[in-house]
């Protein structure tokens, strides 16, 4: 027995299914007990942030190239918007964002090492005005002996590092910022050339918290 595409679509809709983009997930690999414990601990940190006792900040890095993350878009019937795509150098962005969408970033074209991350944390530790907790993941450059050797010094300046359990990107809200940049905030023209990508990306990064915002409440 063969089914037409229209009939198959109708059967799927009748079964309560919808057509949408499949998302990659690491959920099956994580320790759910540790994830749940971290969720509760972060809720307490969020409350401390809201009460003005600490500044809760999230850190991560993301890469941008001329191979775009293609978003959905309204398009004329029988026409398709095409976004240029090509191999290019990679712009690595390291960012700090707090619950109020105050954002600081650093952009590198070279590889990101523990030394690079440490330099960013050293800078950030000099900017804080109240006790601050930074949430980070367990990437190797965040857990190296070189990185760990600086934690005590940062704590003496009021900067505490909170590491997430492995495979828990949902608990790091800066992931939302990266998605917004890639799927919503970068214009199609950013992918015309590497120079265009750099210019448009720098414009977005400079205006996060101003014309580009995320409500984390």
C-alpha cells in the first residue's frame, strides 16, 4: 500500500504531530541528578541577583563564519531567499552576559586557549563592583590546571566561578544570546564577505543590551 504525501501529512496532523526543525540535544548524556541540583542552586543565585546581593553572570564562547545558520523567513510564493555561504576564517566570540542583559565580549580570529579565557576573566574581575558569580560550562579550556590556578585570585577580588554539570547548556543563558545573534540579529548581508560578517557582528555585539535585548526574567 502506498500513501501520497498529502495523505501522510494529514495522518501526521491527526496524530498531533507538527512539522518543525529538529534540535540537537545532549540531554540523554547528562546526569539528571546533578542537573536538577544545579537547577535549584542557580535558582537561589538568581534570587540573590534580584535582591541585589550578587551579580549573576554567564560566560561562554561561540564561533561565526560565512557558513550561516539559516533562519526561517517570510518569502514570496514560488520564490526562495538564498543566503550566500562559503568557507571562511572563524570569528571566535567570548562573552559575559548578566541577568539584566549587560553584555561584554572579546573577538578573536585565532584559536581560543585557556590563556585567552584567563585574560578575559582577569579583565572582568577588575570591572566588577559587587560580589559576582560567573556560570561556565566544563569545556577543557575552563577546567585546565592553568585556568584553575587563577580561581583563588579571582575569588579574592569577589569573582566566584560556578561550573555547570556536563551536558547542561540549557542552564547557561548566554546560549540564548548566541542563538539570537545567529538566527535573528545578524542580517543576510553579513554573509556577503568576511569583512561584512566582521562589521555586522561587531555592530550586533556593541548593541546587545541596547537595541538588541533578551528578557531573561
